[in-house]
C-alpha cells in the first residue's frame, strides 16, 4: 500500500505544470463583501476563470457580433453629411368640428279637453340641431363645444342649447 501511495504522489507531482516566474513569491488575495480578506500563496494556487456554458458563450458571441456591427454602422454614418433636424412640429390645420344632429325629444305639453276635464301629457317630436366644437390647443385632447337643438314641427316652441367640454380618447 505504501508503494502505491508513493507512486501516486510521484505521478501527481510529475504531471503538475511548473510555476511561472511571475507567480513565484506572489500572493493571491480574495476580498469578500463582508470585508474579510483571504491570502493564498501564488506558488500553490492559481486563479482559474469560471467556465461558461455553451449557450452562454453563444449568446456572448452573438452580442459581440451585434456590437461590432453597430460600431461599424456608426462609423459609416459619422462620415456622411449631417442630417437637417426639424425643430418645429407642424401644427394641425383642423381644430374645428361641426356636426348635424337629429333625434326625438320633448316638445312641450299636450292638453286634451274632454267633457270630464282636461288631460295634460308630455309631447315628443323630432328635433334637429347643430353642434360646433373647437380644440383648445393643437394636439390637445380637450375641446369646448356648444349645440342648439330645436323642434321640427310648426307648433314647436322647443329650443335647447348646451355648452360642453369634451375629451378625445
């Protein structure tokens, strides 16, 4: 058993690579987040990078290629003449809205006289109207509007006017 251990020890020391001159009498320090520091002899230990997986390596290679392509594109564009930048946003020329409205609504009160008395009931009639709206500012969703509705029948005395504040969404 002793001969086997001795042979194993000799084979491990014979296979080990010689220490580079830069690491003779070198110290390797590891600083932890907690503030602790561990020191190792450079002749006994070496720093080995963490192995990356094939998938991670492929992703890194793809990102490096994208970065190189982007740098080449920036370099190619930097040699061209500068582009004129428009500082003013064009104002829309359509800030007004007009609409025609139609519907059925109240048209006064109807009175029917009978022998036993009179009956009062609300009347409805067709109504038509017009509405005007204007945006408060260009590219603003807010608008101010007003509308007028009136009855169509000759007996109608109904006129309805409204003022509103609108929001486009």
